[in-house]
């Protein structure tokens, strides 16, 4: 299993890009993985992986994760045995995440500069959106085409509702604005590639009016 492999061997078993929590950059290739290995697989994580047992492996829609005993989904693999997700944040990564978040906050408009955790940042041809966890609850912010996050947002919504679709199955974040509903929809499991990804759906009186594909940015 994983504990028997060194950094070089593990790098060949990763399904790239390996996503990291925002605003940490994703790991795009084997070279980046090997350079980052000591931070990603710190001593605490390696000790935890030593407790691996077959009984800790669960199957969910063709993915296999470590869940049970000391594990809470820290590692996921596909049917080919490649690692698709590492849901573990080392102490060093946590420090880097906090430093990067502070850098981003300095560049964002003062009206939406405060948040506890960024959930997603998405961009299309016509807009940029952010979903953040804040002291006031889940928040949606958007800027129209041609505007940067340093400028006053076009729309700020609070009191969003987060719903997980299941382990490794994506999530939705829903926000109400009068008769309009804004749904940021992350789809991880789908029948065809065009149905997977990050989307923004607009509803008016519960009728879908638009569906926009977003490209996640950090």
C-alpha cells in the first residue's frame, strides 16, 4: 500500500492534477509532487498511514478511500489504483494556506475582504464568482466581465446553504436573492466529461434560466 512507496514511486501513482485546498496551488505533475512530498506526507500523516488495514477501505462509485478506524477519507484511489485525492493538510501546508489567503485578501475589494475559508473561485467569459465561509455565514460574490476582484462586486449574497452530494461526489452551494436562486454546482461523478466540473445555475421562481460552466481559479 502507500506506506511501502517512496516519493518517486508514489509520484507515478498520482492522477494529476492533485487538487489542494484553496488557495494552495494544485500539484500538476510528478516533478512538483516529489518537490512537495515532504510537506504533503509529513511525519504525522505517514504514521497514520501505518495503521492501514483492508477493513479501512470503502468503495464509493468506483473510487476507493480510507474511511474507518483512524481514517476519515484522507486518501482516495480510482479503479486503476491511482491516487485521485489526498484530503490531508499538514501543519506546514496549513501555514502556507494561511499566508496565501492573506496575500489574496489584500488584493480583494474591502467590502468582501474578510472570510474564514475560501470554498471556490470560478471564472467564465462573463463573470468571476467567489464562495467563502465568513463570520456571517456562507457568502456568494460576483463580478461582471471586465471587472477585477479589487473592484466593488456586482452582487453579494449571504446565508448560503451547502450540500454535499456524498463522499467524493461533489457539492452544491445555494443562495437566494428574491425570486432568483444562484446555485454553484460542483459535479465530480458523471456519465460524460462535459457534465463534470464547476457550474453556476440561475433559477427564477425555481425554473432554471441558465447554466454556466466555470473554470476554477486560485
